[in-house]
């Protein structure tokens, strides 16, 4: 069976929506209050599209990106985050991973201070 370019695009869009819905289910399981957020599905779909635009390839980082979007709406539009992700020299995916590592380190340090 051969698919036209349009059919292939529709199939890919359907697959992407299913993937985002699957991750959304995990997010809602981990953060039950988000189940009532009427914007969550659209925000996650937009964030997923952003990972594609930024050329993410590692599933774990795509999932992390969606989790951050779920808990911090529009985080990737914050000027400092946007500048960091689009800064030349290092792929955006690697920069996002560095951002997560820095955030986690800072959270750990703050817990140690308590």
C-alpha cells in the first residue's frame, strides 16, 4: 500500500496526537490537579511541536519538555529560556538537558539548606 504525501502527513499527525495523549495520561497521573486544566492538551501538543522544531531526538528529553510545559505553561517562550535554547553552538536538545540539570541541582541545594 502506498500513501500519498497528504495521507502520510495525516497518519503522522494522528501518531503524534496519540503519543502526546499517552504522555498526558502520565502527567495527569503524577499531577492529578492538571486533569481539570482545559488548556493542557493544546499546550502539550504545541510543546511537542516545539520539540520537533528544535530537533529533539531523545524521547526522555521530549517527555521532560512536556512535563515542564504541563507544570510551567509556556516556559519555552520565556525570553531567557528561548534565548538559551536557540543560542548557536550547541543543539537545543543538549541545552534543554543542561537547563534541567541546573534546575535539579539548584532544587537539591535548596533542600539541603532547609
